[in-house]
C-alpha cells in the first residue's frame, strides 16, 4: 500500500509541482491585487480628507474675512461721516427755518399777514423733511463741536448761505456720503478677501511643508512655527510679516476713501446738481440717475471699467509703505540705531527728516504686496467689484428707497394675490427730499448697521467666493516650485506659453474666466 502510494506520487510529481506553482502564483497575484486595491482606497481616502480639510480651511477663512470687514468698516464710516456732515447742514437749515418763523411771528404781532397757501405748504414740506433727517440720523459729537466752533470763529458762515444753497449742499452731501460708503464697503471687502486668502494659502502651504519635514508617525499638521530655521518664514508663516501686510488696509480706511469721495462727489454734482429737492422723481428715473453716477465713477463701457485703476485707492504708492506702517502705529515713530535694536527717542541734535522707503524686493512683505497689486489690477477684480456694486446699489435703490421713499412693497418679500393689481413701479413718484432722508438713514446702516444688510447682500454674491477660491488655490504649484531652480523656471515657462496660447484663443477675458471657473470647480468640487 505504501509502495503503491509512493509510486503514484512519483509518477504525478510533475503535476503536483505545476499545480503548486499555479496556486502559489495565484496567491501572490491575488495578494498583489488586494494590496493595490487597498493602497488605492487609502490614497482616495487621504485625498478626500485633504480636500475636505482644504475646503473647511477655506470656508473658515471666508468667515474670518467677513468678521474683519465688519470690524474695520466703522473706522472708515466715522471718517466719511465726519467729512460729509449731513446732520450739521440739517441743523443749519432748521436754524434758518426757526429764524424765519421767528421773524414772521414778529411781523404778525404788528399786522395780520395776507393769506398765502404756497409758502405755507413749502414751509410745511421743509419742516417734515428736516424733521425726518434729524430723527432718522444721529449727529457726531465732533460735528456738533465743529458746528459751534465754526459759528463762533467764522461768523456763522453756514447761516450766511441761502436756503437754496443749504438744500443743495444737503443734497450733494447726503448722496455722496451714501455712495462713498457703498464703494468703500465693496473695496474693503475685496481687499480683505485678497489679504486673508493670500495669507491663508501661504499658511496652509507652510503647514504642508512642516508635515512633510516631520516623521510619518506624527500625522498632525501644526500651524505654529516652533522650528529654529527660517523654512516656514519663507513660506509666509511669519507673524510679523502677516501683521504688517494686514496693516495696509489702513490706506483705504484713512486715505483711499478720500479719493473715492472726490470722484463720487464730482459725479453726483454733475448728475444730481440740477435737480430741485422738492421735485418729484420717478423710480425709474432715479435708477437711471444712479446708473449715470456709476458710469462716471467706474466707466461707461466695459473697456473703460477694465482700464480704470483701483490700486491707488487700496494700497500706497511704491516707496510709501513704511509711511503707512508708521502712521498705523506698527513701526515706532522714531528711528533705531545701527548698533542696537533698542529704539532711540529723537532729540534736537540727532533727529533727521524721515525718508520713506519700501520693503526690499526679496522680502516676504514685498512679495505679498506685489501679488496683491497684480490681483487688484487683474480683470477678475474689476468684474467682481462691478458685481458687488450692482448688489449694494440694488439693495439701496430697489429695496430701501423703493419701500421707504416710494412706499412700494418689496417684490421679493410679499407674494401678490391675483385679485389685487400690483402697482406699476414706473409710475411711482417721490420727492427728492424724501429720498435724501432715506439715503441719510441708510448711510448709517451701511457703515454701522447690526446686522449689516449690505454686507449680507455682498456675501450672497457667489462670484466673490469663487474669486477667493482662485486666490486660495490657483498658485499652489507655483508656490511649490519656488526655490526649485531650473526645473521650476522651465515649468513656469511652459505654463506661460500655455497661458499665452489660451489668451490668443479666447482673449484676455476668456483666459481669465476659464482659469476662474476651473479653480472654482476644483475648490468646491462642482
């Protein structure tokens, strides 16, 4: 039995060897396939987690942008309200009205006045408008002090103006103030998005570099710079650089808005100057007047809007960066000695006139400012700014003025019943004085409203989030190639050639739009 079994195994040993080889190869192949499937699943899971982490960081960054805008806006609002004192002009008009009533009352003691319906109705309308302006807005203490000081030091010059001149000043000032606040809010929103998304992108890359430099057993991502080398600082995770970069919003809050105000004021005087405050204005005509002002400020054609430079309103000229840092309090107002980092107070013998300077071309702050300038001068910036201004001006004219001045219902809030005819907005009329009342009240809502409906309307513009997504993610490859030498230069040249080919095919606007839409789809997963 045993001998027969041995002979059978000897005769079939080749078959057994082949079978064992086949089974072993199959097992090895199966294990290889299973390992590749597991590796693919793990890589897909890691990619999904990384994308979700990036999306979560991005959304948190946008919330930080909104909070920052609402924190900075009151500073610009205070400056604009102080420079355009609508309430002070209202007080002067009320003072003139009180003097006129006092003189008429004195004359009525001696002789009975002749009955006249015209002046009494005009006075009644003026009184209602002035009362609305006074009750719907507030007066800054600085304006009250300035008003009393002006009356004492300059012989009460506002009272020497006629009633028509004061009404014209009130008209121009109230409209200019509201429009300037809308432009300032839109520009501040875009500037803050650019700043925080640039820093958010660089900090994210810094965390990735920090993770890559650590051991695989430590999978945590740290956003703090605990290393002694300058690796993370070169990627932008430098607190002092970030602090200085964010400080440049000071230029718009304290200087840039003045240039915006001058441009808006000139347009308002041209468009609204010939109108009488007692004149009835159709809602459709008011929309056309506001659009005319915007055309004069932004440009009448798409080419003019693209060629208009908004950079001088947002950032200081090249060479005055240190002036901004000193004015904002980031840098000390007195120089440092060369031999020591301890600041030396100025003295009569050592004090020298301040010479403004700019950061060195290789510094991280200079690179951030240059990239911000490039983004502000790009066509997508003008496109997004136009959309933001469309939204804010529409909220002012189509909602607030429509409901408060023209007494028309909000079309988006009230569903109309078929049996009730909807009023024709094109036939609705309102006096310009009543419109000024609404604009005066809305100026404070734009700058200090809680909640700020205009900021909420801006948040509803999806293209703004897409623009932020472009900033946050479009240059990841470029940042990774920095410092790689010739390989990075060759890759950048290839990308520039591809960009030139795309620009030749679709034009500058088409190339920017395709990149814009592509990155937006990548960051949102759409």
